[in-house]
C-alpha cells in the first residue's frame, strides 16, 4: 500500500508544518507524486498555505485543508463555536482518496498527539485508522526527551514500532539542544532519530534543500 506519513508533535509550535513542507518539496524535487494535507486546523490557515506553496499548487487549499475554523483553540472546540462538527470517518475518507491519487501522502496533525481534533477523536485515532507511519516532531530544547517519550508511550505498540522522531532546533539553542538526541538513544533506536537545524521564521524550502545533509536526512525519514 502507498505510504501515509503522519506528522504529529509534542505540542503546538513544535515544527510540524516546517517538516511537512520540507518533505513535500523534497519529494516533488525527486519526482515523487506527493500530497501534503492539513485536514483540520483552527485559528487561521497559515499552515495549510505553507503546504500549498510547497506543493506548487498541485492541490487546492480546500483539498489540503477541508476543515478549518476561526477560533485559535482546539479544533473540536472551535468547530462547536461555529455549530459544526468533525467526524473521523469523513476525515479518513478524504485522506484515503488522496492516497489513491498520489504515491506518498503526508498528513499534518493539529497540536500534539492527543489534542482533540473532532468528535471523540484525536491524531492518535487518525493514525491508527489510516495505519499511518508516525513522525513525532519536537523542539530540540530542555524537556524535549520527556515529551517525546510520553508521546511514544501514548502510541499503540504497533505504531510505536514504526515511529520516527525529529528534533528541530529552536532559534536559540539551550543547554540540552546538543545532547537531546544522544540521551534519547538510550530509550529509542538511533536509526529513527533525526535532527533538523533552525531554518528561520520565513524559511525557504528550496534554500534548505541546497544543503546535502538536509537532503540525506529527509531521504532517510521517508526512505526514498
């Protein structure tokens, strides 16, 4: 079956959109047909717009992000404020439809793994329903290892075995930035831990992909 990679995070602002956009741009550059989706969002559509740009317009904004709500709170609550609801089955169906068209499908969650997305479901439920390959993104700073291990623990065992972890450096490294990956290796396979440098507030995927190390890292994440 054509792979679905689900990019979740330890928290809001961990770097999920940066990584999803980088992976989309990298795969497109390699000639791989790729969809990058942010099915559900609240508080604006900036993340979906970044993915639209990374895809070069191959999907419309509404195909990338069918469910969007104005309030900058958990999507399930934002939807209720607009007297709407989001159910798991239609979200899964939309992603499956994209999977039929594209070779690789990237799905970006909203918030952390257990942040409510809709009516009685979260990113963990969606990952399980899709049998997706989880990629956990965390800011590479003090506290990251604890948050990553908690997120891994929250995944079902079969999904945990397929998970990968990406540490994205913050604008200003702290005392733990240089050592987090090594510490995490005590609990998780080194081959499934990746680091990505800080790319700036308005990063350019095209510029980032000029770095050979970045390209090798992204290739290893998706095994292309």
